[in-house]
């Protein structure tokens, strides 16, 4: 049985959310927002593309969860961009569909699918949606789940013997997108297969920016080699990567106008600005 769901008014739009322990859900209910820094960076990356002469396009949210990125981005760019979201957890996908309807967003298309480098039916851990404190931490990669357990950073769905179900995985290239403006990934260690499955989309779209997570390899040593493979793949495509905490921004070397960032005088707050390469 799933938890009760209610409509929540926030600074970022209207959301259909479970009455549950999940961290993103609790932040949206309590603070009215979630991860404003990532949203600020994402909006700036899309706007840089517009200032470079591109009008309109598609923003892809890989790992959309309850829509804390999808909804505010779609509201900001509703008159210029389409947003396509992918969420593999069916209960969260249903909530996201409700939030899209609550905000009257006809520019959003969401899919109950995982992104990867091939089309397949895969096994997926099944969370306890009432009590799991971090639904967004669910990883589809068994090796990532093992690495996190061994580092003492495992979440509920990393535990041995967790209930498993099935889901469908596709490539982003299967969707024929040729106007990608931004690819945002929150896919818990699946970034490399997703990018491999998006190679033609990135190429057709002129190599737009990619916004993704990069975990601390000192805290999780087993993730170092997979992350080096991910970065090597991006460098091979002609991207440079800027890292701020666990947020990584890949911008293609062919793009003259890019987003830069630095630290303010106190050395703690990040400041982002547009600049020329």
C-alpha cells in the first residue's frame, strides 16, 4: 500500500507528494524548495544557449523523481522549451504526472522508463515508499549499490535481499531529439551508460551542456574508476568538466560562451557567471 498523497503549494510550483519520510519530499513540504543551486545553474546554462542564437529546444531530466527539477524548469521555460522527464520508479512517476497536470504544463512529457545504453528489461530495487528516507538514492547498478555499502554509505535500497521488481530501460537516442538544450542527470552511478545511449542525440544537438552528479571518491574509493571512465568519455566527446561539490557541469569546447564559477571572498559561497572561453 502506498502512502497518502496530497497537493503541496511551494515556491517552485504545485506538487503532488506522498506523506512520507523521503528527504526531497520533506524539504518541499517544509521549505518550499529543493536544491536551488542546481536550478540556478541549469537555468543559466539554458539561457546561455539562447543568447548564443538557439531558440527553443528540449530539456531532458534523467532521474526526475517527484519533479523538483522538472516542474520549476518547465514553468520557467514553458513558452520556449519542451521538457522531457524520465523516472523509473512508477509511484514517483505517477506523482510527477499529477504535478505536471496541477501546474497546467502542456510543454512537459514524462516517461516511466530508465535511461541507459541499450533497450532492456531490468531489475530494480523496490523501496518502502512510506519510510525510505532517500528515494532518490535508488541505483539501478548492482555494482554501485555494493560500492556504497562497502563505504558505509549505503541507503535502504542498497541492502542485500531488498525486494526487486522490473522496469524498462531505453536509450535517449531512441527518441529522435535533435534540439537538446540541456541534459540533466541524477541517475545514481548510471551516468556513463546514459551518455553512451545519448551519443547521437548529443551530436545532432550540437553538444549541449550536461549537468550531473559526481560523488566524492575519497569518501567512496570504489567509485573512483567508474568516475574516471565517465570523465574520460566526456573528454573524448570534446567536453570540459567543472566541479562544484557533487555537482558537475560539462560544457563543450566548441561553445564560445560558457558558465564559469568561483568562490566569494569568504571562500564558502559559489558565484556563477557567464563568460567567454
